[in-house]
């Protein structure tokens, strides 16, 4: 068997962001950014070695597909035909069943200093879904941002609802729980769930433990739900809920809107743009996707311990906030053990089970149309000198070596 591969990509502009990716599950393994004092901080939960991911059941850093999150009763109608899927969470299909993309070997097709592109072909009938799907995933680092662009095409009408399942702890992986960190989610609607975590109709966040419209300490919000006996918080051991920005009827009034302009103001052929060619010759999507109508700000998180802030953008109608309430005894990157609340996942995509819910925007992808998911994570600290301190330390370290 060919050994699993670890690929490092590094920002070339001196902002101090570097990332490690593996071909096993096209996973992020580490994301290192400077804290307020210029110290390199790995803010991504991961495992000690590449080989350890073969036994991972937490989806750490993985690309999930073809369908992220749950499908009720492990069945759905696509193109007018009913498809039965493998049930791996009671009667539901979760993250496309037991044979998800997180445990596939992807092929590295391009690798430059600041980016890597991986490819996977999912055959007709894979996981119970119709059509042969060709997928490319490109991770790129530029400036203070990490971008992931997933492109896919299928020869039959199918489902296309992928995501990245990174777990973040902006105080540093292995630093303990993340409950003192602040979170803001830019919408006023969420999906309560039934006892099997299948979404119910939208509900307002106002007056609940789900209200993150303004920055809120995660632990304080969680405690408010526990103190009031909130059944949603109790059942999920915290958060495992979709926050909705857009449904079948269109943009929700209280949610952040899609922005057509580039986030960094650069032109598509300019440096720093996620779809621009880089030193490796890699580029973004091969053609205009069906859902290429801009990106919206989904969430922002902040650690008071490190001063690191992360803002997440995506061209997705929802984001699922999971506070890792079911994570137990995972040996992490630096040898610390991860447990409940060791990190949090913010998973852009369609609302879970939306393939079966006509009120939600559908993840059905007609044959011949192109799918693209674009996620951007931007990192900053309140200390503008942090990046300069980080660069100085890097130069001294390189001189010592």
C-alpha cells in the first residue's frame, strides 16, 4: 500500500499562515497562525500522524461527501427516483454512510508552495447515490486567508452537498476546552431538531441559547440552555444545529446576504484571489458553477487567550454549528486528549435532510450542471505587530538551522 501523504502549504506574503493537508480524506491536518504575541499557534484539532486518520470516527478536518450531515430514514428522491442509502446513525444516513469520502485516498494533481489540489472520482451508485461524480478540492493560502474550493460534475442528476469538517480551537489545539471563546453567527434563524437530529421548521434564535447574533461566549450560552432545561441543548450535549441564511423561498430577512464582490477586493486574475493562478499553475473552478452567486459571512470566532479571530465565509445557504459534545478520548496532534468541547465545527452547506424537505433549498444537482462550494477562513489578531514578530522569529529559526 502506498503510504498516506502529508502536504504542507505556506503563505508567501509573510502573514504567517501555514497549513498541512493529507490525501487521506483530503483532510486539513494543521492550520498554524500567529497569536497576539507572534507565537505560531495550531488552531485545528488533528491527530499525531497521517496513519492515525484511518481509524478516526470524528471526521477531523475531512471533506464530507457526497452529502454532509443527515438524511432521514436513509432514503431520498433524486430525479424522481427513490434511492436507499446505508443507515449508520440509527435509521438515518449521516455524512453519506459508513463509506464516506473522509476515508478515501484522494489523488494529488497539483501542488505549489501556496496551494494543493486533490481529486476523487465517485462511481455511479456510490453510497447509494446516482451518477459518476468527478471532484476536485483545492486548498490555498494567501494573505491572512485559507480557502477551500470544491468543484464537482456528475453525469446524472444527483445530490451535491459537501463540506469540510474542521474542528477549531483558537486558543490552540490541546489547550483545553473552547468554552471561553466567543462566537457570532450572522443570522436570526436556526433549525431545532427531533430526537434523531433531523431538522424541524426554522425557529427564531432570539431569547434562546442559540442566539449568536452578537458575539457571545460559547460556554455562557451553553450554560444558559442547561440552566433552563433547553431540550435542544440537552439532546445534543451542546450544539449540533443548522443556522439558516437562505431557504427555497430565498434569502432570509435576518441573515447575512451574499456579496458579489470579492472579499479581499482583488480581481479574479489578481494575486491573493482564491481562483487566481498561483506559483504552481493551479487554478480554481474550471467553469461557472450553478451556485456561483457570491459569498456571505457566516460566522466569526475569537479567543481571548490568544487574541486570534477567525471569520468564515462561504457560498452556502446554512452552517451547522457542532460543539463536539460527543467527542471522547481522542489523542490529539500534540499528545493531549480531546474530549467534549475540545473544539467546534462550523460546517457550511445545505440544511440537513433538505433533499427531503421542499421548504429548504435543495442540494439536488441536475445532470450537466456544475457544483462548487467555496469556503474562506480569515485569521487576524488585535495586535498588528504579531505578524512581524512571527516573521522575525521564523528568520531567526531558519538562521539557527
